[in-house]
C-alpha cells in the first residue's frame, strides 16, 4: 500500500491497518480489545487516541505499553471473543465495558450509544458483562456509563449532547419523539424534547447538509428546515439548534436553552407529541445527521 493510500484513509481506517499488523506479530493468544475492538466492530470512536493498537492477554500480569501496542492483562472468557476476518476480537459487550472502565465518560457514551442503536449488543449483555467485571479497576465508572446509555441517540453529536445536557443538570429530554399538530398530523420527529421546559433541541451535523444537498439545492434544504422549524414554533415550542463547536464550549448553548425555556413558559402550546416506540428506533421522517 502506498503512502498516498495511507494518507487518504480516515484515522479509524489507519488504526485498523495498524491493529492488523500488530495482531499478526503478536501471540495467537492475544485478543484485539478496547478501542481497537471498537474500530474492528465499526463503532464510532470519537476523541479516543488511536496511536496504539490494544490487545488483551488472558492472564493476571504482563500488561505493557510499547510504541505501537498497548497489551492489557485481564481475564477473558471464550464467549467474550469473536472471530472477525483474521482477527480475534472481544465481543461488543465486552468492548463497551472495557472502554467504559478506561476512557472518559463522554467518549465511552458515544461508543456505547452507537452499539445499542445498531443492535450490536443489548442491555442484558452489558449487565452480564458488568457482573463479570465486578471488582476490576474502573468498574464503578463502567456502571455509570452503562446506566446512561441510550440507543435512541442517532449520532456521536447527539450522544455528546446528552452528556452536556446531563452535566448541566437539565431535565432528561425525550429522544426522537414525534410532534403532531392539533389535528394529529405529523409535523416533525426531533432530536430532543423537554416537555417541562417547552423546548425542542436539534443537533445539526454537517452530514445532514451534505446528504440533503444531494437530494436538492442548498436553497431548498434551508427553506425546508425553516418551514419545519416554523411549524414547531407555531405549536408553541421554542426551538434551539446547536452544532459540534457548541458542544466543545457549551456555556452559550446552555444560556440559549435557559432563555428558550423562559420564553416557552409564556407561550401556550398546542398539538401533542409521542415518544419513540422503542430505544433503537428505525428512523422515519428524519433529518440525516
């Protein structure tokens, strides 16, 4: 593979190449784990370092860190390993719990939400994995992550938004509810809805605009978004939108949410809304993220 090819790869793709090379040169007893396993499983790994491939050996001691590898030493049961191509990899449930024990809360939530959304693991599997990890370093942190996970978050940006909103102490929002007009007609399916605040929150990722532009002009996309938002406001909802930079420094976003709630309390609402049918919905009438 040429240097040009490597340069055109995403960070995750480059890490996958690194992981394959490191695993091939390691003991056959080593299992791809942690962030490397998440990459192999195709899960998003926002803001988790990818400079080293992570592997785990089924033993109590012998963990080491090298220039290209971080070798973990921990118990691994046979049913916690799956074969993906030439690689032996920890299962998604084991991977999520390993990450939740070892990376910051926000990064772990991004991976875990996606795993639930995609149906790659279940709450029952995660609960079982937590039981097995009881007493391991970082297990209390892993429990907090697993308790917070929600497969209705449809993108890393929405998962990060959930963490920001929780940290700010705001009421827990409904995720992906459907808003109806006074006649029961469909108006929109939204990212976040705060029933007690009268506020709807929308995370705007750039993928949404690139996707919509392929199906229409930039002007038609902007107009459609404006009409959708106007319809929500006409029902009495205050609408607040945010993007990736707002999540990095959220003080201004939180101020806007507070002001929107104050306005909404002075505005009568009509129509109704319904929660998502289940935690891992099949998106309908959605704005691509």
